């Protein structure tokens, strides 16, 4: 991203300026945490009288400051002079400087947003897992964390499952005992090493 920052300054000379015979502008800066501190260095020579053959040297340092926001990547900053003009008014040198301020935006905030979106997608995926595993249609709510689902099997027969959400007091053993199912059958329908609160399990119902 590139911004043009205008800067104006009047420099008062000790003597009258009849003519600027040479002039140059340089700059130096330090990038800090919240701002850029720098100096314009303007130098050259001038005549105090039009008919004079004598020239006088001049050199001035003009400080400048640019405030930085959090979204700016400090390592990408580049400062340059975009344009520079001057005018003479009696013994004043009137400067107009355009600073070219180029930088890239910091990606940290965007990365956080992407991570949050990924986490949201993961939650949605968990909510869809059971529905992706079954193909049909008929369900009965038993309580807040248990449903009975009838699914059409490949042999045109219905297989009945409990769709169960793990509670804080649950263990693999207690769930097997509660639904009268073996650990092997539980693992056949669910891939897990351990269970956590909120996990969703498909539990086959035998002889119902």
C-alpha cells in the first residue's frame, strides 16, 4: 500500500535570498514501535544579491514524524521523496515536500479470523457426522442427549442406532453398560481412543 504525505516548512535565512544556485534534499529516519522519526536534510548554496558572484552555503535539518498503526508490517516500510518544490520569499525558503510512504498490511489479524472460521467449520462438521453416516429418515428423541435413528441398510432392512452425546460423568464402560453394547461394537461404529464431553457416538441397538 502506498500513501502520499504532504509536508510544508518555511526556513528563515540570516540574509536575503536573491537566487538559489543549487539545492538538494535527502532524508534519514528511524522506525520505532508506534512512529517513524526522521529528518529532511536540505542543502545547497545561494546568492544574497542578483549581481553578486559570491555564493553562500546552507544546510538545514528539518524533523518529521509519521505515526504508525497496528496493521502496518514494520519490516515492509519504505520512505522516499515523491516530489519536492520550493519558493523564495524575501529571506525565507518555503518548502513543499511529498513523502512516499509504502508498506504492507500486517497479516496477523487476518490469520486469527481464518483460524476462527476453521474452528467453526470443524464444529459444523461434527454436527453433520452422524447424519452423513445414516441414509434415512426416521428418528425419535429420547432425551436431550439421546436420539433413536432408523437407517436403511444395504440389504433394504432397517438398522436402529442410538445417537448419543457424551456427558461429563460418562466413560466408555458406563456407556457400554447403559446401552448394553460391547466395546468392540462401539468401536465398530466410532473411531476414538478416548471420549470427551460433547462427543457424538453411534450406538447400535441389538434385538429391538
